[in-house]
């Protein structure tokens, strides 16, 4: 289905692309325009780049995991062995 047929069916106005200085686009009152298109904002493009970078990042960051493992092996990683403090944290976050 073409956009121009939708535009003419609902008697809507088609718009030219947004200008670079963010002025409101001019209305094109002709429903017989040759083509219609969508302009994606720069903010949307930047968000897409951020999302793509997050999607490409590994879920588990192995260098950080290896550093923590090494600290645990050397007994230099701060581990709280108190069961009471662990229970307090679970109760604080309403896990128990």
C-alpha cells in the first residue's frame, strides 16, 4: 500500500522534510505528490548508535571477572562471611 493513497483517502497533508534549522516543514497540499518519506532526527540516530554499541558489548566482561577471581584466590577480595549481615541485606530488599 502506498502512502499517497492513504493520504488521499484520509485527505491528509503530506510534508516536505524538516530543514536543518528545525523550521516547521511546509505543507504540500497536493495529494498527487510523487513520493513521500520520513526523516529520522539526529537524536534518534544517536540513540540507535548507543543501542547498537550496547548490543555488541559482551554480556560478561571477562577481564573484570578474572580480576575478581584472582583477588578471591589471594584472599584480598572483601567477602563478608557473616550470615546475619547477608540476611539483613536480603530483608532490606524484601527478598526474604
